[in-house]
């Protein structure tokens, strides 16, 4: 009778190793390497993410405890703290970055849906700050005595998968990252009010895409045209022109200003958009679903390791973040391919406790009955908010 593979090995079978080997050859990652290859490094890092290891020592101790299983788990020989630390600090992080994008594309393709039915993808763009100790991470200076980095993320709301991510120092303003977004024609981009950069917003207009951004309170404009009969909770819906020398130069066309009252928060919101064909309630609904990217950041920080790093160099930090994204996409792909009626949080909890078991993955995920699992941090199980 054939022996069942370890749960971690069954998960790894969902990964495309041929494409990873192509990236390794492209960047020369395994040049002069005899034992601990880039593939071994990826699997060890993903094992640490899925098993929720706290530190480099914790990770290498867990790997050493399963030394007899290392070959079947894909870890290779001589997985030590020194080898892993050296690999994370010296190997080209672009290998892991490109592979993360490859898995993102796979996950988005598999989980593609058309919830909003707008004829284009719907993205939310935001950033999360990760605090770092300045005396250790000296390259990530944020303030005088504080370090940090920002992970700017373009989040596909309909597939619940990040489509683009950009890592900068924490001192970089959010709107500065708008210039590196890979915009798509016909798609919708949702921003918070920190992204009132009219020069960048006009780029979206020029490629015939659409945006919804929360307007600042001190916005200077003049109304040109407005509607008189408003749906419930819509206070006003008007076409406007920006006033002021620079705003008018940066965005010379008309914009639409929608004022909406949220009963749940008892607050008024003002939204700027160039989507003239949408209803005012659709505009408000798009912005309300921007909160999905905030839930994604919360989920990522709570359930994967991107707050405590296993290396101090910038290269090591980047590799760990990209491996965390790879782990997230792997769980999303498994969840789709196996057609599981479980949330991402539940799948992660089950496999995280069973990585070195010999149980068939299908039996493990089908027969496990999780009662009273607090899934409040999982955003994939939630329905999108509609009016």
C-alpha cells in the first residue's frame, strides 16, 4: 500500500515548480549552490508561514525536529539557522517577488467572478505600515527613533486576492505610490482620501478607466450641473469643476461629486469619481467595499508572519513578505481547486496544525468539523456589501 504524502507535501503539489526553476535560472539563484537551493528556501519559508513560527530560531528548531522527514517535505539537507539567514540576506529577492506575482495571477484567474457586473475589475488601493526597530533595521528609517516599511497593495475585491504590491520605506506618502500602479483600461479603482492626487487621478481618466476617491473636506470646486431628485441617503449628486491653479491644471475635466449619508456610522461622506454612468448608490457601494483591503491587511498580520521578521536586512524582509503572499495565494488556490466549503482562515488553521501528518488532504479538510471557530478576521467568507 502506497504511503500517503505529508500534508505539507500535498500542499506543495499545487505549486508550479517548473516556473520557479525558470525564475531561479533567470536570476542565477542557485549558482554555486550545492545543498540548500532556492526551492528548499521557499518551502522552508512557507512552512514557517503556515506553521506560524515566531523567529528564525523557532523555525529552524521546528525543521530540525522533523529532520528524518526533510527529504519528503522538500527542505533538502543542512537546514540551519546560518544557511537560512545567509540565503535570505544574499539571494535575489526578485525570484520570490516574481513567483508571488505568478501565484497571484493563478489565484485571480481561478477565483474570477463578476459580482459588481460593471464590465471591468474592481480594485481597492491602500497601504499598511509595519513598525520596525530602528537599531536593528537601520535601513528602514521612519522617524528619529522609529523604523518601518509600507506595503502598498492593489487588492482585487471580487477575487479577494492582492493583484499588486509595492514595498517602500514608511516615510513615503501613500499618494506617491499611485504612479507605480499597473492600471487597466475599463477597471475601477477605489481610494481613501489620502490619495487626492489629481495628477495621478487624471492618468486613470486618460486610459479610460474609472476611480472613486473620498474627497477632502477642504476641496475647492464649483458646481456646474446637479440632480434634483435623490435616492434615500444620497444628499447631493453634482458635476463639478475644480478651482485653484494646480488642481485645475492637473485635472482639467469635470468630476462628479456624490454626498452620501451612512446610517450605520451616522456620518456624511463625499466621493469624487469620473464614472458618470453609475448611480449614486453604486458609487457609495464601491467605496464601502474598499474596507475589504483593510480586512485583508488585518488577516495577513494576524495569521501570517509579516510583523516579526526572521532577518534584519532589507533583502530578508522582502523575501519573507513575498513568501507570506505565496502562502496566502497557495491557500486560496487549494480552497478553490478542492471546492472547499471552508473559509481561508479555517483552511489555514487546519493545515497549520497538520503539516507533518500523513492524512489525505481531502479527508482532512472534508471531515474536520470546526465548531465555534471565530472567523471574524476572515474577509473571504464575507459577502460584499450591497444596498
